[in-house]
């Protein structure tokens, strides 16, 4: 962790207010939530804030690229899908990211220790401490949290935007219950570190951060800046076993089970007999064959200092 100096970003001279671009996704689950308290914290903290409302992450990316020169930082109000959509623009401009969590699960915010209180999230930005975090990439698509093939990808297809807005994180549980009985193992070939493994699995996940899916954990030790992709494969014989695994998957301890394969790497390729969708941060963006790689220290994010045990 380090404090961000003006020289670390494309910024105005020190005698002028620090310019911040605040982008709000009004279609996020809490996108209509007032942000006046957060805006007040930012302004009192010395930021000159320009607020722009957008209807899609693609619009946000265009705005970041267009208005990036001269900015101190970009602040995004939205959920994980919104943040995913602006990842490439952040990488290109190297502007630090501030997060106002307005989504359904807000998994990246949870991973970074940013709580749901918007005023407190804004204070984190004002405080100026940043983490240089990694990104995952699959077939050219960037992601912050996790990319999955199998059950989780089908869940993303099942969980509509309307259900997310109505039910929040409960929507994940409802959609999972409908999907479980239809879930069947599939054959996959996992290539990493010079070896190829043939598996029968219901899901393969390649995580960059710690949290995903509105309450699940990739691995209890995973960090978004640890320089690793954390991979797991659920090689269960029946869908009912997923219910038994659920508590461990919430804690991130499922790797200790005999029917869960886990490893850490910096690159992995996953092939399947028929093309299967890949879910990146809650959105279906590509399909197998899926080539994953880690992009270290790709984005700077305002975040509280990690616990001492993690920072050591």
C-alpha cells in the first residue's frame, strides 16, 4: 500500500484542485441510490468532481478514454459488471480507480475491504492509499474477480438483470436452486505448467481476487495482488454434493476436499469437447477453448490498508 501523489497520475498542477471523474451506472441495483453524502466527502477532501451518468460500462470506458488527460482519478459507482466493463480503459489510461459500491454483490469491493457505506467508501478515496492489483485475462477479456466455466456460467445465464435488481444476492440462491437439478459433469482438459489434466467436472473457476458470486470465496488465501491465478475444479459425482460443499466454498476452504482440484499458476488453458461459455465477473463474454493469463499490477485502486498478516 502507498499514498498516491499527484505525480503518480495524470493530474493538474498541485496548486489546483485534484480533478476526479465520477461515473455512475444508474442501471446498477443501487444505481438510483443518492450519492450526495459521498459527493460531499469527496469535495470536502479536496477533489473537484465532475459527475457523469452512464447507462452502460461501454459508455463509461469511452468517457474515461476521452476525458482522461488531466485527471487525478476515476471514481466508478456500480457493481462488478460495471467495473469489469471499464477495466481496459483503466489499464490504458493508468488512472487510479475509486469505487462506490452500487451493485448486487460488490465482490471486488469486499475483496478490497470497501464496505457498502458510500460515505466511507468516498473517504477511502480521499485518504489516498492505493493498491496495485492484478487482473485476470481470458481470450482477451479482462476480469477482476473470477472467470468460470460450467455451473457458474449457466447461473449467469439464468440470473437476469431484473432478478438481480429485485432480489439482490438472494437472486443467486433462487437461480442456483433452479439450476442444480439440471447440472451434469462435463469433460475438460486443463493445461498448465507443462502438464495436461483430463477431468470430469461441473465447474472450473480461475480466480484473481478473493470473493465472487455474491458470497463465495475462490480461496481463503487469495489476494488481488498476489501475482497468482487461483484455479479450482469441482469434480463431484452428483449435484447434491454441491450443497454439501457450499459452506466450504463460502469460506474458501473447499480445496481441502478430495473431489475439489486446486492449484495456483500464472497461465492456464481449458478445453472442452463442445464449446462452453465463460463467465467473467458475472457476464458471459467468451467461450472455450479458454486461454487465461495473469496481468500483474495492472490497475491502481483506492483501498484501505490490508490486514497486517496480508500486507507482510
